[in-house]
C-alpha cells in the first residue's frame, strides 16, 4: 500500500510544464490579437513537503521570504528535519524544473535546531539566518554559503532566545536582529556578534516580524503579545528602540509584517482588527508615522461575505510592477485563503484562491512566508501546512515580466562591486545605475558583478542583453540608492575662503558640508561625484563630512586649515 505522505515530484513538474504550454498558447493569441492585457495569475502547487521521511524537511514556516542565489535556485528553511531528525533543514528550490533538495540538516547544538526564519541574502553573497530552539547553546545566528557550508556566528544561551527572525542588512552594511526581547548587530565585513542596548517592550510567540531597513537608515518591525493589539517599533543602528505606533484594533490588530514600498513608506498587514475583525492592509508613512488603512478584509468565515479573504499571516511583497502582493489564511470561495494584489492607493484585487486539496481537515494553511518575486515575474510562497507537511506554491503570470535582483540591501557605494542576479545574463552588454553606465564582469547566465560609477544616481539598475532577436533591457525590481563616498580632497589644505574640490560619489542632493565640524556656508554639487566647497571662517583642521539624503560620509584624510 502506498504511503499517504508520498508524492511523486514529477506530478508538480508536470503541472508547471502544462501551465507553461498554456501560457505560451495564450501569448501567441495575444500577439495576434494586438490587444493590451494586464497579466493574469494562475495558482500552481509546485511541491508538497510530504514525501516519505521528508527528504528536504517538513513544515516550511520560513518567516521571511524564499531567497534567490547566484546559482538560480531559491533557498529557504523548514522547521522539521529530514528522516528521523527533527532539527530542521535548509533547502534549495530549482524554479526551472520544480525540484526541491536538501541543502543543510541541523543535527547538533553547535549550529542550533529548528529554524523558524527564512534566510537573508547579504551583499557578500552569503545567506544569514537563525535557529529558534532554546535548549542550551542550540539557538544560533549563522552564515550559510551554498551548496553546503554553514558557520555559526553566535550561539545564544538561555535566557536569550528564541531567535525567530533572520538578521537584516541595513544601510550601514551591518546586519541587525532580534532575539527574544534583545537586539544585536553582526558586523560587516567580519561577522562579529555585538549585543545592542535596545530591547523591544513586549515579547511573545508572534513577536517580532523580520526587521525592514527603511530609507531613513533605521530598521522597523512589528510585534504582538496577547492581549495587546501590537506595535510598530524602530531600531536605530546605535541600538535604540522606540515604539512608533500602537495598534488600536479599529485600524488593525496583531500585525504580521512590514515591507518597504517604492515610495519609501512601509506597508503591512494585520491578522485581526479592522472593520470586520479579520485584519487589514495598511500604509505607514515615514517620517510622519501616520497609519492609513488601505483595505479591511471581509467578515468572518461562514458569513458568506468573506470572498476577498480573511486573516492575512505573512505581510506583503512590494513587486516590480508597483503593486503589493499577499495572502490570507482563511476566506474565499473555498474557505482556504486567498492571494491578492493591492495598489499603494488601496485598489484591491483577488488573484487566486488556495484550492480545497491544500486545506488540512478544514484548518488554516498558514502562509507565514511572504511571497517573493522571481526574475520572470512568477511569485513563489510557502504554506506551513497544506497537503500534509507544507507546500511550495507559485502564482504564474500569463505574460512573463523579466527583471533582475541584486544581493544585499538597496544601497550601493560607487566603486564597490554588487552582485546582480537574473536570467540570460551571459548576454549582457551594459549595466547602468540610474541611467549612468557602470562596469561589470560576467559570472554566469544567472549572475554578474557590477560596479556603480562615481556619477551614479538613485534609480533602477538596468542590464542590456543582446541576442539574435535584438536588444532587451531588464530592470531591477527596486530602485538602488547611492551612498556617498569621499575619495580625495584637492587641495588637502587651505585657508578660510579658499575652494576645495571634494571628489567621490553619491553627492546628488547633498544638504551639508562641514570642515572639522564647522558648517561650510557655500558649496556646489558640480556632479554626483564632485562637490566644490568654500572653507568656512572658523574652520578647524580635521576631516570633511558630507551629508546627503542617503546618509553622510566622512573623509579618511584630514583637511589642514592654514
């Protein structure tokens, strides 16, 4: 008799291939009709974590997102291990053939047990993650380099823990995280663990969600503890914590995550509260800290009025088309939850529903992992439950939308290499940063390394590909933001009233220049890579600092005042 938990992976692959054939036929019809259509999405159950002995792990909570690496595969975590091991795993998913494979199995205290969180991809090309088990020395923050190298950076010892979210790389390049109520930093480069002074005010089983690095240089997250409605808190890179919003129930309760929108504001969901008590989608405006409800989900399951879904559990994806995408754990025609899209102004569209066969005894599927966007426009997500031990699913667009991804946060320094991930990158002939051409080095069809020039400005990265059909421009899913750098002072000494050329990059929009702490009364941003400043009266020998909308930078060399 066949084990009821066994499923042939070829079934999932057949689903993908069948759907791709249908998409191709659809595209041919569109091409001949000449009509302009918005991309539609079809739900595909790609992989079920129910094979005999869970060879890749089971229960993919993966709080965060599946994350693509330079080999073209996505990586994530499962809470339970393969075989008889219950320690959890890291797994890889190949989107080209739908296969899932074991990448790492947690088996001892040195690296921890039971990862609750997903993985963060740093600008160094490594993944960073945590394990959640709180036995002695079995909770850790680690670095993982595919295919199979994992290093524990720090082991948390009770009462530290649990570590339920992965650390997030901030604008300063370091990684920041939360363990229990405590906060910490992982230095970059170097990977040194440093406890921070800030503590979040409340802790609980749903607290906190992953930190999000915002354009103001701070990190934000949500947290909730019964019977409170939850809060949004801010963590500075100095380790200071401040609650910046408290949910009141009417505008949402039990927040389930934040994401950074293209407009620089934060967007998120709540599991509870709102007009019908089934959660909301909200906008959190920076720097005013104003919260606006964009959508309240409909009434409780069983009322017949919950077709748009209820109780979202996984936050939102800010996709390359400018929309926000998410999932609910209940509601819809099947009662199993829905997948939706919403604009930043609040226009809501239900895209698909989780099918009946993915419900477990009529229970919630718990899509805790946030959706992630592949470079062909396909959206991938995970169900903690589903058909047995969890599912990996896809929302496949009727018309592929080709984009690129970059490793690490959305900030880049001129002259510092950044890894770009995508498809057919072996055909690249140019890379631009905000329209300014940089240099690049090919790696493979799935990645290349590029360097922003001194005159780069904020904007998308665009890779131009060439093939027999002609040139194609592929754009990054988000805008890059150029950090200021100072490379040279010319001259390196002078008297008050004299002019100094400050050479570097990322200077566009500079708001202040100081000489030894004394503000320059006059300066001109000649190009994004050059500032001409006048030495102010009272200037002191010391370093020059330039402040821009993306942060400030201080010269390594001193300017000597005569």
